């Protein structure tokens, strides 16, 4: 499990921190990279936050689907 957390941290660190993230990029990240990670490691529940107000919660459903709740903040 530690390897998978380190892998997710590396993905997050590879992002350029100085760029402002748009909500579309956050949702795209959640719906692709995070969902793939969540599914690959068969995680039941996952909550993430990027430190800029963007949050997401993923939960595995009884029928093995993935429920995603996310919110984002836009600074102008």
C-alpha cells in the first residue's frame, strides 16, 4: 500500500505548482488519473484535496461501480 501512496504522491508532485488549475483540469484529473489509481488498487474509499480548495471523494458501490463527488474553487 505504501508503494501505491508513493506513486500517487509522485503523480501529484509532477504537476506544475505555479500554474492555476481550472475546474475542468481538476475534474479531468479526478475522472482519469485518480479513478485509474482507485480501480487498480481496489480501494474502497478515497478522499483527496489539492490544497487549493479542490476536493474529491471516491467510493466503491455494492455493484462494483465508482461513485465520485467533487468540488472545486476558482480563483481569478
